[in-house]
C-alpha cells in the first residue's frame, strides 16, 4: 500500500461539496437514492454548526478524496460508557480493494480506544455480503438478533404530536 497511502483527516466546512458528492454515491450504491435529501446547507449546519454532534473524516489518496466516514458518540447503559458509532463509511468505487476501507476502519477503532469508548459499532445492509464479509474479517460480530427501529419524516411528526392516553 506504499504508493496508495491513505491520508485520513477531519473534514472541514470547505469539504461540504465533496461530502455531499460522496453521500450521493453512497445512496446510489445502497439503492437508497429515494431517501437522499441532504443538501450542502443542511450538511454545513449539522456537521459544522455550533450544535454539531457528529464528526466527518475524509480519506485522501494522492490528494484526492476517495473515502469518507461520519461518526458520533453514543452511550451504552450496560457498559456505563460512551461508544463510537459509525454512521457511514464509503470508499469510491474506483478506489476499492486497495485497503482504504480497512485504513478508515482501523483509524476509527483507534479513535474509539483513545477516547475510552466501551464499544465501536455500526450497521450494515443485510444484502451487502462483501461488506459483511469484510467486517467479519476485521473481527466484527454481526448481531442478527437486533432489529433497527426507525421513525422519520411524517411518521416522526405524528408520533411527536400524539397525546398520551392512560
């Protein structure tokens, strides 16, 4: 990997157009374009505004962005410690199979250890066999007994507007 060295750095607000481009590529890869509504304005506010709770990392090879990751801290009540959650990790199609995904994952794992996190976790789509095999090869356990629950958009608005009736 000597000629393909990956430089991983924290993203800055100037990276927002690149981040949005990478998110669009990720949405296309995951067949989730219909859910993609992020804009440069929302990313700038949410990732770099005063109340941001997420961090973005950019992986560059030969000065060009080839990967990104979005991470944030969560909390494990059972461990009594914070954790590090990987929201997204994406490597551009033409840059895959060069060790960049592994480099990004190792970098984030080291951040988790440096920050005293009790765990490092993320989700993977059940059809994404290449990613599942990659994560398992890195020592990750795929937790099949857990199901993600999500409320978003209009359903979130309705839930928030519900009145408690006992």
